C-alpha cells in the first residue's frame, strides 16, 4: 500500500464538492487556514498558473493565491451557478459579493487572506470592481460585435488579475508597466477563448467577434455544429496571430518587474502561449480535443523559460 499524507479539511471537502463555495464558506481558525483555502482553490482550478507561481518567495506566493481565489470565486458566481438561477438573481449575487469585498468581510476565508495580502502589498481595489463588471458582462452580453468590444471584456476578466498581481510581484512603478500587464491579460484571455470555443457555445456564449466571423465566412451555426473547415482554420489562425502579437507586446513589461517576479510571469506567458501551439498541433479541432500542456510539456519548457527570463534585461 502506498503511503499518503492525511488530507486537511479543505482537501476533504474539495474531493466531494470542488467548487469555490467550499473555500469561501469553510470555517477557519487561523490566517494560515485562510491562505491554505486559497492555495487549494488555485491548485484545483489553475494548473498552469499554480505551476508558474511556485517560483515566488512564500509570502508573495500566498498573496497570489489569495488574489486568484477572490477572482475565481467571482467568476464561479456566474459560471457555476445552477441552471435554474436566472440572470437577475445572478446579478444580485455579484452585487452581494461586491458588498462583501468593499467592506472586506474577513469572516469569509478567501477575503480574510486577501485583506492580509492587500495590506502587505498595497494591492489596488479598482481592478476588482472592473473584474465584477466583466462578470456582469457575461450575464448581459453573450455576443461581441467587434474586437474592440471583446478586448474590453478580456480586460475586465483577465487584465484586472494582472493589475492585482503586479504590486505583489513588485515593479518599477511606471504606469506603462501596468499597460504591459494589461496586454498580457488580454492575450491570456483570448487564448482561453480560442481553446474553449465549443465549451462556451454550449453555454450559449460566442466570444469571437461577429464581424470577424462574417469576414472569414464562418457563422454561429457552424460553431454550434462544431464544424472545422478551412474558414474556421483561417479564422483561428488570425486570432492566434493576434494573441501572439499581444504576448510579444507584453514582454517588455516582464523586464520591469522585480527579479523574483520575472520568472513566474514569463512562465505563465510561455505556458499559455503553448496552448496556442497545441491548438495548431490538433489542426484546430478544439471542439473535440482540449488543447492543453501536460506536466511533462511544462517541465520540458522550463530551460527555455529560464533562458528567456535571463535575456529580458539584455538590449
């Protein structure tokens, strides 16, 4: 029999109900317990992200767990709600959650951890309110007419996370650095959208800009049917090129981070960029295959990631 360590209360609960509610509502006795809830939430839901931040010092790593947990719970208020819950009730849930965040109600474990991290690293709160606006967009807007509209959505649901994390990672204090962080968030969210075209359509959402669907001769009916034809391949190739351009545009910002923050961010950017490679490798069959990197893929990329990080400060 293989020996295994005993599970803590959060892990035992997650085995039966691995949703954000387990971690937000679990009773805790210490701040360490609150951070542990955030860690488990991050590990369960964000494998690539969890892998990338292991290179941070412990105090910063805990703060990033807390940020992720807050953002994930916000997202799950919409995405993991029962099908019987209507849009009005979901909007009310978001309003309820925003109220708890604005008052920093530390009786909830993930808020308790976030409040501590916020005090330690002067984390701004405006990105949180923008993030919640993104959640509201998911309830009131299931289609995006243009890239500009989708870009705003990507900013709200993804760039905001980078803006929350940047003070923890440490940076040069320049506003331009935050612009780079925003671009990276948009690139990563667009990557998620390209990977999850079919899954999103199953929930009634089409994120790809409607004018670009038309320009490439593709439509919502084909998305619903999971059609992978030449039009879809051209559309996806165009979107992948856009995402890669955003990754490139964000790269100078990584060099502006403090040294301990550069490797985790470079790791996250490279691993997410690797999802685009996987989409191409499966010939754009994202409806029937999930484009994801294995653990071995991630380990194999580490030498290249380390070298990229070393070269950041070079002319």
